[in-house]
């Protein structure tokens, strides 16, 4: 979700409660575009992280400390000089802009009481941290913006600070019914888009939430609504903004399985409430949400080399499979050469020398057939030529059939590795996948200094009926779960015919209820290549009927008398266990 004005309002409310009156004890700049302030308050020390990163701008209270560079950057030194030991006397948000202004009181070199402003702009790639004097003149900023970089506003020492009004939006906290209706009716776009383009600080997700509160589809236009419907939408909008104005925030993250899908400072009615996790603090929410998302980004970056190896091998094997398949198709007519040879032996005794063809009755089909002949050869030599051609293509067919199966197995195996990389959550997961690729010869082992051994465990869930369900995150875990962890009467689940995780349900000797079968099937669907599909076929069978062929790759199994079910891949209602 966009870091919108409503989220900033929740942050402003929280920071104002906790930091107003506090003194700035430490100022650090751990990154080129990030500040870490330690603020002493009557309730104890607080750390405030402010990031103007173009990719991930953030501001939140945190318990974590970060190492600082040996030499403090110039911006950090300037802040230490002016507001070190300064007292925060006010924290505000202009309108519903994505801006937080800290007013800081301090003593200057002459001992006079002065005020400065530290202004944090959370605006995507245009995010900045700007330091101004009491008259609004910029003293410095963590990012300098020249006229060549922006035609809208320069952010340089000596310039006057102002908030650029590029969109001419209304302040939603001070909008009456007439202004609201007029703003929406002027926009021919959908209601959702009209809301977030007409009013400051409202993101597309929040706009959709306001429409959902009113029970009106966000795809409709204002022109489609009656006056009563528009009035109803305004009242829901006004109620939503009243919560923002009064500081009645309810920070919440909505999940898709274990993955955070969306966050908001206020509940979003368009998302199921049972996928929500509430937080007492917007800072806790932001830390949790972005830490999880940044972890996923970091894992994806760290897996790039493995993905390249897997993707390269997949492309090579797919090309090989296509070539082998075409060559196999060329052998489809091999049986006719055998028939040609037999018919020449049977009827060729009365052929005239130099004949170019033989017309005879094919006793296999009871139809007349014409066989091309080489006029320079005897009938016996022509027959031998066809037998030789038949035997050659037969040998090619047999060899290619075996090679195609091996190539198909390699493709299926590499796709399972690709799926494992998609669901990897930790560096330990990646280490296990890399070890598997080393064991199967796709990656060469590098001998380096001994590192700490990382432990990766299968995913653990509990069904609504209380049965423990385990999901392998890669082929080594799949094999361990199926052939070492599971008992014979436990149930085994897997997406039919596609790469995916093995799912084991521990039965404890019980007969499983239908709901547990369905939940285990959803897990197998979610952790498969076809995750997200509405209908995925799942095979399930008691573990004692699952076998591993000798010499097969990790995770490969065979089974014969299985059951099947069609299920979706929505696991949002399945309880996850953190082992």
C-alpha cells in the first residue's frame, strides 16, 4: 500500500503523544538518506528512524540501533550543531499531506531560545528530510534538489521552504457535502480514482475502502449515482475522516497466507477480517510490514544466482526436449519400412530387372500398396535396405524415448527447484536448496571458510480440527517429511502433475474430518507452481502407499491408488505455527 496521508496522520498522532517534550540526545546518519534520532522522554528513551530512501521511505519508532559511519556526514553534523539536546515542542501534519513537521526548541550560540523545523516528506522517490530555521528558510536537506532536477521546487540551502501544490487537491478534513459532490461529479473516472485524485492524502486502497463502507462499487462513476447515493457516500467519507481527525486509528495488516498483502491505519472493509492482524502502534505495524517485505526482497536478491542457474538449465533442457521430440516424430513411420521389406521378399520374385516400384497386396491391411524401389538393386537388396532403415529408426526410437523421459524428469525437477525458490523465506532455505543443487551436480561446491550452519525447517500449520500439517519448502525437506517424519497412516498431499510441496497431515491414528482434508489440499495447492488458481487438482493418499524409485532425484515419488480433490489455493484461514 502507498504510504498515504492517513498513515502519516496516524504516525503524527503517535509521535506527538510519545515524543512531544522529549530532548534529542543523539543524532546519527547510518545511511546516506536515513537519520536515527535518540530522544529522551519522561517515559524513557525512544529511537526514531527516518528514511528518505527513494525505494522505501519510512518513519517509525524502533527498538533497533544501527551502526553509524566513522565520520558523520555534513547534514548530520549540522543537525547536531543546531538541535543536539533540543526539545521537541510540536509535531504536526499540514492538512493530510504526507509530511511531518517537527518543531524543535534550542539555545543558539548566544544563549537565546530559538526554534527550528525538521520536515520529513514521505513522497516516494521525492522523499526528503529538510531542516529549516524559524522563518521557513532551508538551512540544509538530506537530498539537494536543483532547478535542473525539478521545475516545481528547489530544495537547497537559502531557499524558502514550501509545499508544492501540483495536483490542486482538496483537504479531506475540511470538505463539506457540496465540495465533495462537486469534486466527484467533475471527474468522469471511477469513484475510487475520483476520490484519490480529488482529495489529499487518500490512496487508491483507502478510496476503495471508503466506497466499500458505503456499499458502492468503486468502479462506478459519480454520474451513475443518485443524489441519495452520493450523500450516503459523503457521510461514509466524512465518518472515515472524522476517525482520522480524532486520532481513532486501528492499525492493521491483511495477510495472504504468511505474506503481508496490505496495511492500513484504519480497517479496510474490502478485505476479509479473518486475514487481519491488528497492532496497537502504527510504528509496530510499519516495522512488521516492511521488515517482512524487505526480507522477501532480500531473499529474492540473494536467490538471484541460484535462479539464474536453474533458469539456464531449464531453457537448455526445454530446447533439448523439443529437439528430441522432433527427432522422435521422424521415427513414427518406421513400421512401414519393415512391411516394405517383407512384401518385397514375398512378391519380389517376379519383378523385372530395373523395376522402379512394386505394387502388391498388403496382407496386414488387405489393401493394395505401391513400394518405391531402387532400380540399380536386386529385390533382395531393396528388401535389406528397408529392413536396415526400419532397424535404424527402431533403435533411434528406443534411445530417444529413454532420453526424452530423462529430459522430462530433469525439467520437472528443475521446475520443482524454481518453485522452492519462490517459497523460500530465509537464508537457511536458500542454503538447503543450494546444497541440493550441489548434490545433483547443477552447482559446483566452493570450499571456503566454515560458516555457521543454517537450519531450515518445514512450514507448520494446524487445521481447524486441531491436526498438525507440515509443508516441505524444497525437495530435501519433502523427502525428509515423507520418508522419515511421516508414519504409514499419515496422509500425504501433492498438486497433481505439477511441481509443488509435499504436505503431511499427522493423523495420530484418527480418521481425518473432511475439513482437514480440504485445508491440507489448499496448502498443497498454495505451495505449488499453480498457486493463485481457483481450481487445482490435488492427489492425496496414505503415506505408506508413496514410494521412491531407486536412483531418482530428491523429492521424486510414485504412487498408484490415490484419491483426488479439486480445491482453491486460499490458505488465509489456516493457522500457521512458528516453530
